[in-house]
C-alpha cells in the first residue's frame, strides 16, 4: 500500500447489529446508513415474514456482510435437522437453536458439510428467576442454570452459545468452552434504556467477561445517528 492509497476501514465483527425492524426494506436502509462501520448483522424471527431471508442473502452476497440468523429453533430432532439443512444452503454464518442437547445434535447434523455455526440459546436475557418459575423451570439461580445448559450444549456439539454478559465469564472457564463461541445479547452502552432486557452489561464489560461477539439493536437503530452510535460502541470495544 502506497502513501497515496486510502486506508480501508478495519472490520471489527465483534459487534453484531440486530436488524430488529419490521421488514427487509427498512433493514437494508439501516444497513446502508451504517455502511462500512458494521460488518455483521443479526436477522431474527420478527423479520422472517418481512423478507428476512432475502435481506440476509443480499447483505451477504452483494455487500459482503456476515449474517447471524436468529431463529431459536426448537422441535423434534428430525424437523430440526431438516430445517437446518435447508437454511444451511444460504451460506450464512450463525444460526441459533434452543440449547437442549437433542436439538443441538440434530442441528449439527443438518449443518454437516457447511460453514454454518450452530449457537445454542441458554436462557433468554429478557428472563429472570420469576419468569423461570412461571415456566416451571427447575429451581436454581439463573447463572448456574445458564452455565449448566452451556456445558450440555457444548457436549452435544454446539459451536457456541448465546448467554447474557453476566454469565459469559463463568461459561468461558468451562473445559468444554475451549475454541467455542460466546455471543452475548443484553448489551447496552452506559446510560442506555434497558428496554426488555434484564441481565445486561456494557459492551466493553461483555468482551472483558469472555464474549466473542456482542449483539446490539435498539441503542443503534433508535439513535438519531445510527452510524455514530455504532462507531461509539466499536470505539468502546477497542479499549476492552
């Protein structure tokens, strides 16, 4: 590279921006506003009927972005395997399934031969102990249950897990976590509205606790300047 060659922006894919907007047109418009500041996007169930898969393909093939498809699949093994096999044809990067071992094993079978990483959901970051009681989940503190579910998901073959930043450090100490991914939603910049999240940390703290990627949605796309909001988070990550 000569002195006259403009330097390219560094891609920091530790930040995954959640495109939690109603449809693919709004998602694409947001991605265009963010431009080269963001290299990794999450597309979830909320956009599935609004063209989410088409947007995923466009961002991947035409814009060179990495894609996290957040489907949180849960069903019998045969159905999970078939669903994941179909989704794996889209050349995406991450896919979530529930962290039950039979689900994880089936998902890995469906993704066989592809680069798609299967991430197991432990306990949603919007839940606390009272929510688990209401769902008849066995007693125990959430952190302990998350770590146990993570260990079982790793043993079943998961490439990584989804957990809150508050549990990332304990998961990272698991022998089964060596070489596996930890992706943390429930991340909020200091002073940001928590929304429906209950187990949160700042971006830098999530990375310091052992997360490989953080997922941030509303603090970016609700900001007056989404690109500046994303860049501020990336600047914070650079200090982690």
